[in-house]
C-alpha cells in the first residue's frame, strides 16, 4: 500500500476549486482502492469548525510543520533543494510519517518542492497558466513567481499533474521540460446519490426561486466573465424577451485583483433594473451547488479562461445541458449537450438562453439525467485508474 500525502497549506475557502478537486480525488481513491493507495490529508493542528466539516471522514495528519515556517525557513529549504537536490528537513518529516508520495503539493505562494534527489516522490499540480493570456490580471511580481514556480516544478518534481491537454500545451511556452514532465489527469465528478439531492420545492422556498432558472456557479473573479451574462439579460430586456429568463448565481464575491469588481456587477444590475432576472445567493454548501445544478434548466459557464472547469464536469456528471464559452478547454471537456458561444458575444448567448428555455422538456431532461447517472461510476473509475497509472 502506498501512503500518499495531500498537503493543504492554503486557505480552502479562498480556493474552492482546489479544495474540491483534492477532496474529489481522495473520495475516488477511497471508493476504488483495494489496499493500493492510502490517502492522508496534511493539515494544520487547529482547524475551525467549518474546516473540520470540510475534512470529515478523511484521514488527517495534523501538524504545524508547514504552518510555523518563517520566510527564512522556506528560503533555506529551497536553497538546500537548489544546491543538493533535496531538503533533509522535508525528507525526514515525510519518512517519519511513512509518506512515500506527495501529491497536488503546489499552491503557488505556499509551494513545497522536495527536490530531484528526494527520497519522496512528488507530483505538484498546476491548475492553469492564465497569466500568459491575461497578464493584466496579475502583478509583475506574481507573473515572475509563477514562471519560477514552473521551472522549479520541472527541475524538482517526479512528474507534474495537469488536468487537461490544453494546460500541457501551454507549458511548452514556458518550459519544454515542464511540458515533457506533465501528466494529464482529467478529473471528473461522480454523480451525487439521488437521496443527497435537495428537493426542488425546498430549494425554491429557501432561496425564493422560480420553477425554471439557469444556474451560474462561478466565483466572482474577473476572468469568470459574469458581465457577458448581464449584457445578454440587458439585451433581452430591451427587446422585451426576458419573461422566462432567470439566472441564479453563487460563489465568493472576493476578487483580490480588483476589489471593486463585485461592486461593478451590483451597480450594473441596479442601474439596469435586472434584479428580477438575476439573483446572487452568496456562497452555498456543496450539496446545494449540486442540487441547484440538478434542478436547473441549464448551467451557464461563460469563463474566458479555465485550466479545467469543475462547473462543466459537475454538470456533465448529471447529464445537464451546458451553455458555455467556446474556449479550447471547454471544447476539450466536450459536454454531451454543450452549446457554445463566443465569450464576448452577448447576443449569441441571449439567443441560446431563449432557445434553451423555450425548448425545455422535463421528461426529456429526466432521460438525459438517468443516462448520465448510469455512466457516472464507470467514468469515475477511469479517473482513478488514470491517477494510479500516473503515480506508478
């Protein structure tokens, strides 16, 4: 049995995508592993009640080893790795806890590298290379650190995990060695159990929703492109065609790169009187996210950039129709009932919204859902096998 460590040394509530990705993979391992892999999540000693809830049912290694390190400690360990190819301090820690592999260990400012001569195999995860395409979203310092991060991954890891061929191809722009080391592990999600899905009447009462709605479950980050959806609503409103269109939105409103971004969204909604057609619910539980996807007319994913979209994979696992931007990664994800639009073309999106709501057929929707639920476990097992092959 291989003991695989997953280091959580980042704020799990600021990077929901990374948190869900790791939890989803560990659930996949626990479901299919027959004494092949033992996953251990490495966390700080003091967890809040919400953090404890997030990691319920997982084996935890609680330690402040990675949380009490000063900047000097981190620089010193990186210096040892650059000079000798390993840090005895890091190796001793993992050997003491019988962890043979460190997986998904790379969260930029909290990156941990073990070195090419380390006794522990390491598989950092690179989510995407957005900074290459939207440099205006990143400071000069941040862009520099991201590039250095890729070089370090290339030189001082066993392999690099990426979630799509799109990311692997992007790596060639920065480092051919990193691209050669990259292994694609395209994550998928298992369909939720039917009894875990919250009933539609309860959701409608709790959140005051209409019977038919589109669901947009993205964080309010600039590249997530909420504005194209709002422009599509305004376009339909001006044509008096908004009668059956209602958008439900969830996700964190914090955008550290532009603290006024959410205010701009709210102002646009208010200035154009769109509150009747667009409702922001804030952050909701993962169970509520899945239930909102399940009961929606369709899911909207308008993002201008993704490494691999969790929203798309969650909707695919339930056979939902998805209206999504025609960026390369979304085409690679290839949802069975995907309808594409150019990420800046709000008229194209508005037409898709109208077509989808007008052609909605509840009985046909149920058939697509049942088909997806029937294939879900097989797809989830493929994800497990791919990961086992990767770390083997």
